[in-house]
C-alpha cells in the first residue's frame, strides 16, 4: 500500500477503479450537476448508476454484498466524483462512512446481515444522527435521550445537519442518545432507528449555501420506540465508537476535498488556454500561470497527505494525527483553489452554471463538516502531547 506514495503511481487495480469512476463522473454526473444544483434536487438517477457500479459496497467484504475492496478504494472514487460534483461525492461518503460503516464496525452478526447487504448495494441509504443544536464535538451537550422500557428503547430529542436522512431510499438513521449516567457523566449509546418508525420525522430540508443536491435535514424523535436489540455496539460506548468513525471519515473527506481542489485546477487550465484577453490566452500571463501552479501544488500536497493517512489506516497503525492533517490540509486546499479559480474565471466564475462557482459555494463546508479546522488543530496538538 505504501510503495507508491513516493512515486505517485497507483497499483493497477486502483488505477482502473479511478479511471472508471472518472469516466462515470464526466459522462453521467457532470452533465446534470448544474441542473440538480439549481433545482436543489436529489440526483436519484446518478445514485442508481453509482449503485450499479458497486461504489457503495467498495470497502465491505463480499459476504455482506460488498465489493471486497478497501477504504482507499472508496477514497479514490470520492476524489474523482469530487472533481465534478461535491453533492454526489458527499452522498457516497456519508452513505458509506456514516451510514454503513458504523454497522460494519460495531454491529452484531444479526445487524450486519440485516442491514449491510442493503446499504452496500446502494439501493438504500443510512445516516448517522450525532449533531444537535447544542452538541456536536461536545458530547456533554447531547440532549436526545433513550430510555429502556422492557424490551424497547424510547427515544426523544432532535438532531440537525444530518446527511442522507430524508431521501426516498433512506432506510435507517443511527442516533447517539443519552442512555444513563455514570460517575456524573452522561452515558451515550448509539441506536439504530428504521426510517419508517412512528415518531421519527425528517423535517423540511435545509436551504444551504452549497451541496444543494445533497440531502440534509433536521430530525425529530417523539416517543420513538425501537427494539432493545437495535442498540449498536456496547452500551455507553456510542460516542467513543463514533470518534473512530470520524477518524476514518476525515480521510474520506480529505479525498473528496482533493477532488474539489483538482477539479478547480483542471477547469482553470482549460479556461486559461481558451480565454483570450488583449490578443492572447490569459494563461500566457505569468500572474495566471503562477496562480494555477500554486493551485496544483495545493492539490498535490493534499493528495499526498490523504494517501499517507490511508496507508497507515490500512496497515493497522495509528492514524488519528495523519487523518486530521489530511482533512485540514485538503479542505483548505479546496477552499483556496475554489477562490482562485473563481478569480481566474472573472465574471463567469460568479455564474452558478460554471463548476468553479459551485466549488466556491460547496467547498466552505469542507472546513466545517466532520470536524472543523479548529477541531483538527486541537487533535493534532493533542497527538503532539500539547
């Protein structure tokens, strides 16, 4: 896994996957990206195509309906999709990393058999309900509760900013909830809530700055009753387990961010060669050429960072610090490149039908979601013993 980090050359199986997803992104995703963005519509036809390709099952074993690949394969797919449409890429990332991966990592045999084949097929989506109005990184702020009543849990509370939680193919949301108290601290567990459970409501979708074709809702839970066996993992370990999921997810978000950063480079190179001003292509001006060169440097360094984090993860070595570094570097590269690309495009860069305009709106959330830049700096500092 690490032998190609110094050369930048992917092993053949990874290269073929990346090229296949690249073709799909250019031929299927890109032509409808502006339409779905403008209409704030979920791209069901694109997601079905991704399901047919097996992308939602990439990191899962074949026994659960997966493709038998690994997490790095998922990252490569996210990078290629992120070049042309971040909304589609985040749908895949959240569906796998937040929807299916917690069940794969922490579910029992019955839960895995019941849910993983469905989620890995891409015909259904799962979501993870962690964030609340007063709680995200701060677990102590969690107010959603789950009280045990015989052989059931009764859940009450709310969640916000939950991706893939209200589509026509959403089948479950796994939620963190306070299930008790230990030594004066809240005991937080995770519980699987099927989407058709009475009392569970995906409230109207948000009107967002970007990721307009991604499905995001606040959720409410009013006396939601689910079987006690829907507890995911050990009671009281819900938040700790989710921190592991977040560490992995940061590598995936970094890969998506690299795609966005590289997409801005690619669009800018093409435009700089075609657009003429004062009788020559604007790319012949050193100011433009240097700006694009810096954009390429950012994308390259961010890619190296997520490759490194993924290599450590797959080799079973500690990777928390490297995942945070990758997420921080890549998300900032995406935002910086989107700003520069918009400047290169001038007035056209301010028009939403252009990919760079969508990247400009979409990329900001990359510095916020799945751990803000400030949280990454805090985690890196802790890993350095500070």
